[in-house]
C-alpha cells in the first residue's frame, strides 16, 4: 500500500512538537511492515525537496506566513498544495495530521475534491473555539473535511466529544492513541540530579512555572540543576530574565527531535507543567527512557500516570510542582521505581507495534470503503 502522511511542519527545533514526532514514528513503523510511506510537510529550516528524516522519505516545502500572526494557524505552504494536486492520486491513502491551519486544510479539501481516500488525525487540535475566524473556517472547510474523511482518529473520550461538538455526530470516528519507540534506558550523568523540561517555551506549556518551581527548590536547599529544552514560543525572553541570576537553572535552547530521548535518559526527573495537554509525546518519551514524570491534573495522560504509578500528578502551581519534584529528589528509590514502571508501561501500553496494527486497520478500512 502507498501511504502519504501530511503534517504541518517538520523542523530541526521540533517546533511543531507531538504531531511531527507521531508522523515520523508511525511512518517508520508502517514502512517496517512493508508499505511505501512518504511524509510531506512545510519546513522553516530544513532544505526543501526530497530527503529522509529518521529513515523516513519526506517531501519538504517552504513554510510561509499567510496571515499576520505568529501562531501556526497562519502558516501555509502553497507549493505543497500544488505538489499534492499533481501527485496525490499516486497514493492509496492520505493520512493528514489535521488542524485549522493553511498547510493541511488545503490538502484535506483537495483530497476531498479529488476523491482520494483520506484519514484525519487531529491530535486534540480541532476543538470548539471562540476565535472569530473559527466559525467561518469550520463552516467552509473544517466540517466538510471531517465529514468526508474515511476515518477521524481521536486520542481520548474528551477529544471524541470535542470533535462531535465541532462537526456533529456524522463522523467515522476511530480511536488511535500515540505510541513511542523503545528507546535505550537511563544513563545518569555525574554531578547533581537534573530536572528537565522539554517543550516550546509558550504560555500554555508554563515554562515560567517550571522556573518558579526550580527557584523554590534551590531556596529550600535542594542540590539539583534545572534545564529547559525547546524553541522559543513567546516566553523565551521572560525565561531568560527569570533565570539570569540562577546558574543552576538554564534554558539550553532547542534539541533535534531525534536526539531528545537520549538527552532525557541522562536526566533524573521530567516535568511538564503545561495545561490542556491532550496526549503529550514528550511524556511518553520520558517514560520510555525510564524517567519519573511530573504532569498536571488536566493532562490527558494523568489517569494513566496515576493508575500505573510511573510519576506524580499535581496542579500546575509552582508550590505543588515543587512538592512533587522534591519528593522524587529526596527519595531516589521511589524515583527509580517510578522510572522503571514508566518504561514498562511505555513498552506494554504504548508500543509502536500496537499503533501499527491500528493504523493498518484504518488504512485498509478507508481504502476498501473508497473502492
């Protein structure tokens, strides 16, 4: 089977986060099963054209800001749209990592017009919105793309409800979680323990809460270093200002996505204080390398973390985050046990093999239905 996956952005700094990692991880798994898979995307920094990333064939096109905004929603890739119009029919199924942006919306509408079988995977990005552009965009594009998709993949029951609110009940909904490859285990470096944050420095990710937590722990006498990894998402200057007088708190910038798991494996605790996070890949990657995780109570993975005991769930306030991290820093045996459980759960519940099985089901169902 020939599969085309389309994701909004592939970039060396990992700016598009989970959906980009999911596109490459799932493509690698489907390739391993003997299928022909290509990922098409916009890029800001990779060379445009045909190449490979993480062993996956990719077609990359210049990203352009088509609207006066700094968000991904104003980003487009006109050359990608033209390439798809010329080449889309070469594929049996098109798998679109779908959002309300001007990269993937035109691809979904083009696939719909050309009657090319397509799957939409929304990653919690298509939710009820009060943005003034959402209503006209949903009326003209979003709902039509969702209604005519051969499958609409959702992560959680909450996302399923959100999609129904946006587009009604006439959707071919298909549950599909995120998976994570089996990475190498922990290899702690010498020196003080490291507490790690890895995400865009955007307000929803709450990097300043991480910094405030770190300052509390250092003030209380904890000997540790605190590292933020990720591209600036608007809060970089504020993070720099908040850490300038604290040599044990550092923002090390972005890391190539393929290198992040090995970087995580050298740390001791992973903290993601972000809110409204449906299914964060960074948490699964941290679990896969044996890190205990600290996440917030509205994260989509919070019930799993509570159930399996692979980390601590708390509210996103700095005092609560500090109490959770202090518990892990003060009890190395507890932290090691949580990390071991996380690694086991990543292997048993979030394997790429299981995700590959589900995707093959979806692709076969969509291709057969189209015929």
